[in-house]
């Protein structure tokens, strides 16, 4: 029987944890009763350097409830790293991992469906919100804009999927080869490969506490998502340089016509042409340098280049 670990990053979540523990314990007991996961499946809380009583609460819950495990990070490193720490820990002593936010805005009912898909052979199962009516208008529109921009930038991501997902042990093992510091988990997952599927649910409101993702953190995550996976912004500079250099030719025609009509002040023609030409060439040159920097950037990430799934052999 496969052992399940539910990984929950927590930052100042003292109001939520008792509620979360009750609900997740019920989910686990249900899955155990139906013999879909092992009896020793557990919840792993990762305390991301909380400033309130979150860790004391986790210690207390751990004493009372044999399903509660805890991992305390020494300081606040942010949701993406806290989640990674939990995943890496979970792969040591579980076969399946499901990550979910502490506020349970994501529907725990679909966990069973996720586990079913795992048993059908999926290594990654994405939780996808098919309805964001409960999110504020602002959060909804900015989030959707972000998914569109990501797609335009050529980054493969699952639309409307946050970090609510199931991963098999071997998927996390491959993931742990991604050693990049600028982490954007949702961008890495599609690179892992294996059979993946999505389950759909309605996103709920936060029951207690407030969002730990203010606009500033959201923008930082979005920017990180784009710049960690795409060098298109650099290509854009190079293209802009070429376009401006060509526009310079049009400007040259215009400048010479004006010059031949004698309607210009002496010096204007050469001045205006050099501004256009130099501007274009400079942007183009920056773009070229950028291409190399983009390559260096991708190299230093040391990302695994492939993921071998099966090897058929006759060797003993
Ligand atoms: N979180 C974290 N470290 C941080 C910020 C947030 O571990 O620095 C956790 C938080 O406790 C929650 C999850 O990340 O479990 C998502 O945060 P939140 O629900 O506040 O984000 P929102 O749903 O508003 O985007
Ligand atoms: Mg939330």
C-alpha cells in the first residue's frame, strides 16, 4: 500500500491550523478506510519561519495526533522554498505527495480523485480551479492575465493551476535534480514529463487569517516565473534594435527629402540620422549580448536535460 504525505507550507497560520488539521485528518482517514493509501499516511506541516505561534501549535498537534508531522525552517524563505523543503522531506518516507495551502481554499474533496489517478498510472496530477468566482475581481483578472502572459512568453504552465498537486515519489526524485535558486515550481512540473492529468474544483474563500501573498509577493512570483523560464524579453530587445535600424532608413529618406527641399537648418540631417542609427544599433548590440547572457543563464541552472522513464534490456 502506498504511503501518502500531504505537504502544507505554513506562514503565520495559527488561526487556520486547527481547522486544517481536522479536515485533512478526515480526508486521510477516509482514504485509509477505502484502502487507497497506507495506514501510516500523514500530514507534513512546514513552518516557514512564522512569527506567530504556528510552530508551537504544530508541536502540540504532533503530540495529540499521530498523523501530524512537522518540519521547521530556520527562517522565512517564502512559499515556493517552503513547499520544496516539504516535498524533498516527504520523498524520503512516502510514495505519494499532495501539496496544498494551509488555508484550504483548494477543495480537499478532489484529493481522492488525485489518488485514483495516481493508481491509474499518473505521476503528476494537477489541481485546476475551474471557477474563481470566490476570488476578488482583482485577484482573478490579474491571475488570468498572468497565465496569458506566461503562455505568450512560451513558458509551459497549466492554466489556473496553483501549487495544489499530487506527485509520485519518482516525480519528486526527478524534480530534486532541478537545483535552481530562482524557483517557480509551476514552470518546472511540466518539464518533468511522465503521465499527468488534471482534476477540477471550485476555489473557496480563505476561512481564517489573511492572505500571505500580498500584491508585492504576487508580482515577484510572476516576474520570477517569466524570467526563470523565458529569454523572450531579451529577444524582444534584439528585435526592437533591428526594427529601429530599419526605421532609420525611412527616417533617412525623409531627412534627405527635407534636405533637398532646403527646408532644414544645417546640421539637422546628420544629427537626426545618427540618433536613429545609433539608437537602433545600440539596442541591437545589447540584444546580442543578451542572447549570450540568456544562454549562460540557462547553463548555470544545471537543469537536467531529460528524464529517462524506462530502459528495456536483456542484460542480467
Ligand atoms: N506561505 C508560506 N510562506 C510565505 C507566504 C505564504 O509558506 O512566505 C504559505 C501560506 O501559509 C499558505 C500558502 O503559502 O499555506 C499560500 O498562501 P496564501 O493562502 O496566503 O496565498 P493566496 O491564497 O492568498 O494566494
Ligand atoms: Mg490562500
